[in-house]
């Protein structure tokens, strides 16, 4: 009978093999790969949410920001992440992931801390764009690495766990902001929002150190000393065979296989709808609504009340994973990216009107 710990592990990661050697290898991969990827995504989302929490805790007043300024910063951050996906995907084919991924963590940690020194909205926009560009390595790189090490039936739950780690980061940002606002506001002559960016960047750096030391690259190129030669051979042998000339697909054939598939068109229209709804928690609309009604809520309540949205997302994300489904569709990627852009483009006009109404009512 499985122990409680084993049952918990099976729920989150599954148990797809009876081989003792393979289970040992998978546990190593989970510890070193999933720990790094989940922590990096955690801090990735922590930074995104930290901006929204900083906005309602003094950043808006410090830079004299309006509703459209909030959307400009958010849009440029998303643009940086979107633009960076393809270059990062190409670079990790040439540069060892154990070098490239942690290097990008160092870059975005530095840019996060630099956000505390901005004096104008323009400076913040520039920093957040390049920060998004560096952060774009996390998602694209993790999906690549998970696909390189794990069997098809092992991928779904690990991808769900990876995604949930980002939602945990969003939750933690509210808790961190509330604590900093209570204890550090005004310390060293800095505002609470500045301490958020500084602390966020500082606590991100150890993840880069972990990556430089222990990230294993890909099965065929790994030099990790915790993986034996026998385990390296097993890591390659346990995966589906690589097709010869698998990348040399004729463009016309690829076009037909993607665009003639009904799944592509169903998801092309469905994904933006779902992403637009998801945009409310992603863009922290609830947080902004609470800030607008700051005469009814304390700063701590403003930072912590939205946490419930992310908590529900984490639980539903894990429960929605079907461990019996191992199919992967390449034609889901375009609708997913379309949804990401739609999520960012849906709200600027509404938020600007809301901000203008906010200013007018406060003046009255």
C-alpha cells in the first residue's frame, strides 16, 4: 500500500513506470529540473504581480500614472515576453540551457531591482519591456526541457505543476506587498513599492545560482555529475525514437497538417475567449477595483483579498490534468499565443475610462 507521501507525489507527478532504475532517474529529474523551472516561473510571476501590487501601493502616485499608463507598462512587458519566445527557442539550441536560463534570471532580477529607481513612466516602460524579453526564456525553455527529458505520458502533470507555480508566485506577491507595506515603508527613505522591487530582485538571484550549478541541459548533452553514464543512456532509451529528418517537413505538408485540422480552428476562437476572461486576474483588475474603493479597504486588504482567485486557479489547474491523455498537438500553439495577445489587448480602453472616472470622482 502506497504511503501518504507517495500518494501525494502520484497526484502531482504521476507514477508511470515499474522500473526501479527509471523511477530513480525520474525522481532526480523532478528534483533538479522541476525545482529549478518551477522556482524560476514562481519568481517570473511574482515580478509581474509585484508591479500591480506596487502600483496600488504608491507607484501610481510617485510617477503620477494614469490608467492608460498602467496598460502601457503591462502591454510592453507582454510584448517583450512575446518577442523573446522565438529567439530564446533558437538560442537554447546553440547555447547550453544551464548557461542561458540562469543568465536570463540574473538579467531580469537586475532589471526588477532597477525598477525601484525609475523617475518617469517612460523609464519604467523601457525597463519592463527588456525585463519581459528576459522572462520570455522561462516558459519556452521549460516546455522544451520537459519535452526533452520526459515521456509523453509524464509531460501533462509536470506542465500543470509548472503552470501552477506561476500562480503561487502571484499569490505570494500580495502577501509580500502587505508585509513590506506594514514594516518597510519609508525605511531608508524609500517607498514601500520600491522595496517590493528591490526585495523581489534580490530573492530571485539564488535561483540563478542553483541553475548554473545543477541544471542538466538535455539528455544527449548533459554533464550533470548527479546523473551516471548508465542513467544518461536510460534517459535517451526511455524516450520515443527520434525520426530521421524529423525537422525537414515540406512547408506545404506542414501547412495542411496544421490548418486543415479542425482542432486548430476550434481552439483558435476558443482560446482568446478563455484568455480574455483570464486577463482579469492576470491584469489584476480585482486589485485595481479594490484600490479604487480604498476608502472601504485597508492597504493590506487590497493586497491580500485577490489571493483567492489564484488559489482557485491552482487547484483547478491540477485537477484538470488528465493523466491518461498523452497526446500533444502542435496546432494548439498558435491559438494559445493568439489568446495571450487578446488577453492583453481587451482591457486598455476600459481601464483608461475607469481611471478617468476615478480621477474625476476623487476631484469632486
